[in-house]
C-alpha cells in the first residue's frame, strides 16, 4: 500500500489542509499505516499534480493561506480501484519473532526483558486501539462524525461497522502477541529457571 491511498481514504470524509491531514492521520488511518508529516505534504502535492486531489488556497490567519485538498473524481476512481484490487502481501520482517528464535544467544534476563517490552508495547497499543474503536462506535471520533454527516443515513451503519472491524482486528492481533510473549516467558522459566 502506498501513502496516497491512506490520504485518499481520509479525504473521502472531507477536504483537508496538509496540516489537518497530518493531524488526522495520526488519530485515524495512522493506526494502520504509519507516515511522518515529512512524507504527507510531498505526497499531497504529487497527488495534486496527478489530478487525484485538487488544491484550493484558503485563508489561514490574518496574512497567510494554506492549501486545502479535496478528492477529485479521478481520486475517487483510483481509491475505488485500489480497494477492489487484491493485496500483495509483503514478506514478513518481524524483529521480535526473529530475536525470539535465537534467545539461546543471550542471557535469560535479557530475553525476559525483550518479551516484557513486547507485552508492554502491545498492551499500550491495545489501549489506544480500543479508545479509537470506542470513539468510532459512539461517534465521538471527529472524522467519523464528519463522515456520517457527509453520507446518507443508510450508509452510516456500514461506515461505522467496517471502521470498528479494522480496530477489532488490530486489538485481536495485539492480544495474540501478548499471549505469545507470555508463552515465551513461561518457556524461559522452564529452560532457564531463575536462581
């Protein structure tokens, strides 16, 4: 997936400045596709050159303007086409699981720390994902609230359910990673008991 489809997804809700897109990105599609601000602004300009979005200068403060981007018909077509195309899955690159396969090369306490950090990381992620999912479900998520205002009432249930479904998947993946790390801690205790 490229960044452009994540940005097009955001812009299907409403027009956004680059600043607003970067801000919303972190609290929305940023949970499933990471991109720093330094990639978002140039991608929006590329998308404008390619006709996927249209930029309009809007007043920002008393003496300046910003570009607000709206998705074009071509952008909607490209997003629909991407959504209808089967994914090509990238090869797995998983440092935590790679390390775990070679724990015999480190001391048990370092391995335990690695697994505990894995648990802590995913516990924090699950808490964030659950907060976003709950905000989607109760419409306190600003982007979802705007999205349901933009589309007909008969689409609201689908809009909300599919977004919550994505976060349920992330939460399930996080819970599986925590269970795996706890198994690893049990294995370490079995193979390398503490003195």
